[in-house]
């Protein structure tokens, strides 16, 4: 698949046509060294739908560790031996993070908690805390596990506009990384959030040993679910987890994953989150030219990230601008 073929495919998408799965499979199997051809078309799509605007989001790890689930990548799992901070739900952290994000260039602030799901009492605590922070010129998100419809409605009524719940991997690869809950449970949570009228952020983590076609499989699953935003995470191999020492990614492979997702999901927000610098290294500014329309700034759950100041300087140097909360499209046209 050469550059002119890629440009033709991007033009077809811009004309409202779809790309068949056979062609997408060819794209997924393109050698990593040809990623810059894919990026030409992916960048066309990003510019057409998002211009020079980049969404910035940041998170608060409001409850850390002692998770009952056995996700292979996660340092917060009770099955891991990682050396991390462990603490219960902390409203002080939520308020402090909201204050820091308010009136900054960040468009979204998300509260994330460990565990399969919060209790109903804990959900209400998060809802009440974020309701107290309403009308501060920023959108609020939550990532509280496999909640049901009633809990999700409570969050919506509190002023939270988006729910985050990753599928993490493709259905065919998922049993390799988790055995304590099912893939269908994750899908049911996404569908419940949509029924509750929340915008949905759902994506995955790459570099766990999945194949190129399993990367495509996940992208197509998210397309079928019609989620609004897609976070792409790259594995940071954390000591004490089952994936300690995993080394499946290269900077070019990361760029290819982003480009493929942009072709499958041309109109959706694609946000590069965990592992951005660690895996892309010197190439990490190229995520936007591979099709990314957003980045997570600040620290991640149990690993360090980049400061907002550094990310704003990066955008300025690239001629890009952060999206203001009032400019954000919850569902791109």
C-alpha cells in the first residue's frame, strides 16, 4: 500500500464512503517502516475534522490499589507485586485536581478509581464532589469501573458529561490479560453509559503481545459501539506485574496503531494517553501527524507523565492549539 493509495482512501472517507475490512486488514499488516505513508492520510483526516485543535485532558487517581481483578498490565491489581501508593477514595485529591485543572488549557478532568467498580455510596461521593465543582469552565469525566445504569444516571445528574471505560484489548486477545471479569461486562458498561446519555470514552492498551490484526479487531469493535472518544495507551512495563519486562513496541509501531485507528474512526476523538513518551521516545510529537486529536497531560495512574507546561510548549512549536471546553464537540458531526 503506497502513499497515493493511502491518500485515495483518506479522500474516500472524506467523501462519506467507507473502507472495507479487506483494505483495513492490508493497512494493519503494512510493515512498520511504511508508517509514514499511512500518516499522510491519517493527518489529512485529523486536519479535516479537527483542524489545528488538540484536546487536552488530565486525570486524578482518586482511589489506588487493592483491586480484586487480575489484569496483567496493572500495578493496582492485588495480584501484582508492584510498589505503589495504596489509599481509599480521597475526595481531597479530587478537589485539589479539579482546582488545578480549572481555568487551565485542559478541556477535561477525569476522576479514576481502582477496583472492578465503586460501591453505590462511593459513586454518590464522587458525584457529590464533582457537583460541588460544577460551572468552573471545564468538563468532568469519571472512570469508576463496571457501573450500572442507575449509577451512571446519578453521575450525569451531577454534571459529569463523559464516562470512561476501556475495552483494553480485542475480544480474541482479552483472555490473555484478564480472567476475573469478561469482555461482555466491559461492553455492557459502555452500552449502559450511552443509554444514560453520557458521552463515552473507550479505547485500549497496546504492547501486551496482541497481533496487528487484533489491533484492528479492537478498532472495529469501538466503531461498532460508536463511542465518542478513543484513548490509546501504550504499555509501560511496570515491575511486579505479569507483563513486567514486556517489550513489544517500537516508536514506528505506535505511530502505525494511531494511524490505523484514525482510518477506522475518522471522526472520533483519538487521545494518546499512557506510555506516550516512554514508547514513542524522540518521535512522540508525531502522534498528531499520525492522526491523534488529543493527549492526556500530567501524571498517569501510577506512573509519571509530562507537565502541562511542556505539552503546551510542544503544541505551540507544532502550530497547534488546545481545544477550549466550549469548543469541544462531544459527538463530531
